[in-house]
């Protein structure tokens, strides 16, 4: 009886492996502002559209990110993904309550996969290069003149 259970478990594991579970695809790219300058810090997060799987990568000083450097088999599983990005200046004093929230380097819409507008399809066997263009945060600045105020 025990041999049948062990055999059943082994067959199930073999079938899952044969169907492509755990077969990752190399992926990476570059995050840049619409001005062409790279985003120099932060992270890119790929979340499967159904929310069942997530992988992230640090953004390097040149704006590149590489999902293959996680040390866990590297890459990303095939599927449909929504993408979010976190990019913020470091907090000078983490114990200062006024400065507890870091200043975002990019528009806050990118921090949420539902509002970022970024998505990608990863296909088995094909490396993915996904370059992303972001915008700077919208500033609530005061108009310089009365004329500029009325033009808003």
C-alpha cells in the first residue's frame, strides 16, 4: 500500500515538472524617464495577473534590472504579468516621523500594478527584454504669475 502512495506522489511530481512548472525564462531590461535619463534606484516587481506568483529585481545605477540574479534558479515563469515599480530617494533619518515616507522619484501610479499601465507576456523558451519608460512625479507647484494661474 505504501509503495502505491509513494509511486503516486513521484508520478505527480514528474508530471508537474514535465508540464513546465519551475521552468524559468531569463528576463531583464532598463527603466528610464521619458527624458531618456535612467532611474538609478528602486525595484521592478512582476506579478502574475492572477496574483499567484511574484518576482522582483533591484534597479541598478544605470537603470538596468535583471530578474536572473535572485539566486533561486533565476528568471521568471512564463505567463501574463502586471508590472509595478518603486523608485524613491532614501530617507535621511528613518526615526524622523515627518520624513517617514520617502520622496518618490517617479509618478506614484507606477507603485501599484493595477494603476501602472505596465504589462508583459512571458513565453516559455524566449528571453524577455522589457524596457520601461516612466514619468517623474507630478509636482504641485505654485504658478509663477497670475497669467500662468489663469492658463491652468
